[in-house]
């Protein structure tokens, strides 16, 4: 299906830029189109180009940039890659995410090595050539390559990306490169009408860089209507049928592909890129969305962590609850609890109304006590518990302090002493640099039969993604085990504990990895599904 141009196989490129303002949901819009093309029987991959200078978002604060998403091959990437994977049900690679920092780093490194033979190294052509090279990383391997350009058109930072996009369009032609622009048509209450001016300006900015949008995706709170579409088409120089309404969805982002399908978005894309039309298989997705919209049960889970001011810091966890909730016909309300506010005195009130808690990932000392107090509470009160990464580490500390007679038990991330039940791996002890120094990416793990983990996965060999420096200290394994802790997941060489759990409890499971990163729409993640099931059972909502 990949287009044949001369001898080489080429992919069709679809660029998605954003206008007017940020947070319009470019990642969701791109993922939705990717899904529709895939469900039409084409092969698709998606890439994100981020304009910031950081080499990767690994060292960025989650408060600023949301969660860091990790791929199987260990890249720390933008959280939009999470959307792509969840929608496409496809694992992406390091090369699916590029930052301006990587591009400049590459060019400057080459310059230092004398690669440019004395030439003046410039944004055009050197930076743009490097960007184009990266655009084409997967050229020929997929029918479609969707490329989302981060930021908003008009930002100084994203200029080289737009210039490279323009050049690629010129080189490959309009039947091989499609420009989609996501914009916003606000409803102004005082005027009682929708306004197209911001869209006009945004398209004008895009045209100044030589990019003519082929399709406008117009985010709006109210229906666009024929008149508005005609006006936008006229002023923005696009065909009326290419002005697509992207109405706000009521219940879930997973509805967006269904809306686009109704507007025939992917049909239009296929026509413009001269690709054959194939039948759209969307029933499975529609059923998934229907289960989200019409749940049978409702439960409330507390997500305990310190990044509670910005929900995007826990993006994948929140999405994993939607997926696994849908499988269980359950709406999972997730209430964020700031662990810094949790004390011995208010723990009861803090846990009020929660059917289960998840203690989330994190770095640094702040909020640790609140996490340990929460875990102690749910362990003793037999409330379902799920610990992820730092969540597992805190569970081990709590267990050692209260059940192994080690009141000083701690992680050496927070306090170095003789009772570091959580400690650095020997290889990590030598590393001083920040950034890229963690155990990152997918690692295999063997499950012990009969455990909750085994029952959830229903298999004994799994692979999950990691992002951490510290591990359970093997020195303390015997005493933890003797006091009743089960190590239900172990690395194949037996050296690392990956999953812990407790018996005589409805569900007390901690994992060293990040299961949320492999939760996909429609299918969900076994551990999230198991956790929700245990809550439903605990509440006697299911048998
Ligand atoms: N800070 C802990 C570590 O580095 C946990 C990291 C995490 O929760 N992802 O091991």
C-alpha cells in the first residue's frame, strides 16, 4: 500500500500543527486520525517534534510538563507519545519523539567534529536538514506517518520545524504531504456568536511560513454550522469540506475518533493523499466508548502523591483507570490526595470515601511520610492498595518498620542508614550525572504462580517499563519474606524484585515498574483491571 515513487517506497506524511492557543488537544486529535487510518486497514506511525531545547523531558519537572512517558527502548519522551500508543495500540520508539535540543545537539556535535568542512552552520539548511532527516526516519515503513509539531504556530521556537515541513511538502508534493491545522473557534457570550478571527490570524501566520493548510480542524464548544464553515473556508483559503468541526466531547476523549469519523475526516485525508478508500472497522472502539459512557458501577480511588496540582503529572495512570474501568463496566472516580497534607492525625478523614488507593511514582523526600501513613492505614484496614514504583518502595518501608521490627527502615534516596530496605543498585552508585541515568525501558519479569499478579496477567512471563534508580535491597529479602511479604515478580536472573504482595488482604500489590505506560484503550492493563476487580469484590458489587 505504501506509495511507489520510482524504486523507493515512500510513506504519506501528515503534519498536524496547532494555532490560537495551547492545550487544544493536538495530541488527541492526531491520535484520533491515526486510529481512524489504522482502522481503515492502513499501517500508521506517529511522531512528535517538540520545540524545547531540553534533550529529552526526563529532567523536566512534572509540574511544568506533565508526566514523562517512557518507551520500551528506554527513551524519556513527551506525554503525547502515551496518547499515540494508547489510541494506536502500538509501541513506539525513541525515534518517534524529537526535541529541538536533540536536533541542535546533533548539528553542533557534527560541527565540532568538522563534518561541515568550514561552512557556516545555519538554521537553514543545516538545522532544517537534520529535522527533515528525522521526519523521514520511518519513511517507507508505514503507509502513513503522522507528525505532530509541538507548540503553537507563531512561537519563535517552532519556526525551524515549520520551515522543514514546508520544504518536505515542496520536495514530495501535495499528494504525499498533507498539512492539517488545529485551531479554535470560540463562542463569545456577550456577542452571542462564534468568532472566526483567531482562526483567520492563525492560518495567516502559517501561510507566512509558506504552509497552506489542507484541512482545518476547528475546536469549538458549539456546532459550527454551514455559515461559519463557509466563512472560515473563504477567509482561510481552504475548501469548505475541509473545514472540520471538532466539537468538545461530553464524556471522554476516546469519543473524538467517533466524531471525526462522522465528519469523514479520514475519508478526506485519503482522497487528498490519493490513497484508496477502505472500509472502516470502528465497532470495537465504539463498544469501548459506550462502556465508558454507560457504566454499571462506580468506585472512588485515591491517588496519593505530591504532584496533585497538575493532573497531567499522572496522565497515564488516570487513562489506565479509564481503560480498566471500561473492561469492568465501572466508572473509576480518581481523587488526588496530596501526600504532603496527610498526617497520623488526619489519615482517617483523608481516606474517607475512598474504596482503594494507589500510591504513585515520584522522586525526592517531600510527601514520603504521608505515603507511608496512607499505606499503613490501608494495609491494616484491608482496603485495596496498588503501589507503583515509589509507591512500592514506600510499602516496603512501611512493612519493614511495622512488621519486621525495623523502625529506622528507609530508602537511601531519603536517608542513608543501616536499614536501607530500598537502595541503589551497585551499577547506579557510580553515576553522578542527572538525566538518562535510571533503569529505563522494558525489562522482563517472571511471575510466581498462584499470586495476585499471576492471576491478573494469566501468564508467567511479562515485560514492563521502568523509570527509577532504587530497588528493593536483596540483603533484606529474607526478613521481609519471613514476615509475610510475597515477592510475586522477579527478574529472570533472580536479582531484582519487581512485584510484592501481601496475603490475607483483598489486594495489596506493589510494582517496581510502571504498568500504566502499557495500558491501552480497549484492552486495558491486567494489574489495573485486577485492582478494580478487587475493589468491586470488596464492595460486594460483584461476586
Ligand atoms: N525515586 C524512586 C527511584 O528512583 C522511584 C521512582 C519512580 O517512582 N518512578 O527509584
